[in-house]
C-alpha cells in the first residue's frame, strides 16, 4: 500500500533511473514550435462552454493567437490569407486543463542533462497532444521557470504553465519543521517567480499557519495535500485554494480524523452520513477540489494490473518507467484489502458528487505522470470516472475549462470559445457533451494560436514512441 508522502518521490526516482539510458536517443531537433498565423475553422459546431449548448455551423477566425471573429458561417468573412480548417461534422471547444500535473526536473549541471531536457520536452508535448493546453505544475523546480518562458515565447510547444514552488512538507529530507524557515521558503518562492505553493504531508499546525500567513503577505495561493496534523477542518478554515486528491475527506469521516487507521482501511470505518456536511463546509470555505480519482484507484489496488498495462499511451514513456509502474501497481494490488478498496472507490464517488451538487468548484486533474498515468492521456481515464460519480459531461468539461478560468481569474481571456479570447482550442470529430469519451477523438489542437492537426500530432507522437521503444 502506498503512503501518500511517497507518491511524488516515486516519480522523481523513476526519472533518475531511466535518464541515462536515453542520452543517445535525444532528439536532434526537439519540438520546434509551429509559427502563428491566421486560421479559420469553417462550418464547425462550437461548444463555447459558457453553458451547456452547441452552436452549429459557425466560422471561427484566429489571428495572432486570438479569436478575432466568430459567428454563423454565412455571416463571417474569412480573411484571404487565412488557412482554412474544414470543421464540417466537427466540434470546437476550449482546450482543457490539467490542474494537478507534473513536469520533468532538469539539472543543467548533471551529466545526463541533455536526456532530462529531452524528456521534459516530450512531457510538455504529451500534454498538448491530448488537448491539455494549460497545466498547473505541482512539483516545482527552478528549471521549470525556464520551460515556462520558452513555451510562452513560442520556442517550445507546450501548455500554458502555472508553476508551484518546491513542495512544503513536514517529512522527508527537505522537511520544514520551523515556522520561520517556512516563511523564508515562501518568500524565496515568490522571488523565484513561482505562481503558487504546494503544501504536503506532515506539516505541523504551527508551520502550516506560518505558511498561510506568509503566503497571504506575498500574494501566493497555496494548495495540494492536507497534513494529518492540520486536518480537513484546518485547511478549510485557512481557505486553502485547492484540496487535491480528495485528500483527508475519508479521514474526516472516521473517528479521531483517522488516527491509528491504515490509509488503505479508512473506507471501512468511514461514516458516510458526514458527506453532506463536509460538502457544505467546503462550499462555504470557497475551496476548490481536484479529485485525481483514477490514479487513486490504481494506488489503492482497485484496478487490474493487466488492464493498466494494456493502455496504448504507455509507449510514450521510457521502458524503465513502465516496469517500475508495473511493480508499484502489482504491489498495490497484492497488498490491498479488496473490500476496503471497493468501498473507497464508492465513497470517493459519493464525495465528489456531493461536492459538485453543493456548488464546490471542481477542477480537472490526474496527478500525471504517476503510476500508469501518462501526461495528457491520463485525462481520458479521469473524465469517465467523474461521469461515473454523477457529474454530467458538461460539468466534467467545465472542470477543465470555464471553472479553471474562474479559478485563475482569467475569464476575459480563457475558458470559453468567444471573440477576443486566447486561441487555446480543441477540435474533435464527435460531441463530448453526448459521450465524454469523445474527448479522445481529436482532429487537432490549437495552442496559443499555433495549429497542430492530428496528422502532425501523430507524427510527433511517433517520434516519442520510437525514442522509448528500445531504451531500457
């Protein structure tokens, strides 16, 4: 069974193990960004995501990274210099967001820095390939600031990045146990240019309070895990910006906040009748939730390993990483209490539905790359789980579009398809409002006004797969 504090360590160790083997295979040309231009999606069905509706037979014009015109196909003039994209029978929606993703750390002084850099670029592209045009990176490192700059400048193809600073936790080699040290770490995060703080396990109430106080002074939001010493009630009282992984909800449903109960057995002692109360408290606090439910089912041993191994997107990850994931999932499966695992899945679904019904802001996220969760493609497994829990397809899609814009305060720029908005767009061959799995039926992705048709996406994915086909 996995301890929560070990999950991100697994990802870092996996990267270290596979990096040296990839050095000779690093791409000579990287992922050069396609130039911006003027484009027109003609005769397309638009899912604007301002409400649950489809606008039929539209023309959407994009120039210099912005939507400059949108309306009925017969009423919008297509500029003579525009590249036309035939949208007949297709559906255009905003690009979606991964609100708990991870990026690759690149140590420029390391002997395998070139390999790390290649893997970092591959991960950025994988997000885009699946339609994730925004990523909130939740395991910070100074090298990611440079990646954010290069993506913003068009030097790299990648998602719009919101970066968390290196995590603040109370356990492990970089533990923060002194309130003044915590305050200094917050100030350093601000000075370095990070967008938010990641809080983790083991923080004492005193240290957590210092982080909260200093974060408010520095204008930095904080989110992520909940320390078992702080509890869900403490995070809600502090108005933590996000609670990720539905962290500490099961503990809050058990006697003494789960003290003395193994994480994998919490569900067997949880009092389901407390769910409505916890949902109301979360709504009252104004705290958003990032469920990452699909991964948690894997970590709790609730998914068959053979099913996980059959995921086709695994070919975009190094072989060593795939083998490590198999080992981890096998261990989770073999050590799980089957009844507890089933009950935890059931309770997580009920908690998510109650939170959504109560009006809590739900944000789409998967915690990729983690065990069998490939960046970008992990969303294809998360979205059906959200529907299974009782959310409508529109509500699920809103969690990765308009909800994200509202969360970041960028509604004037992002979150919907409308005139003047940034051109981060996903073109699909079928309507995801009718069946959420249609999110996988890509015809192309536009990121920051750069158009990547599906043929180009497949070409680049083929290069990534070839890079990791023979690497140990």
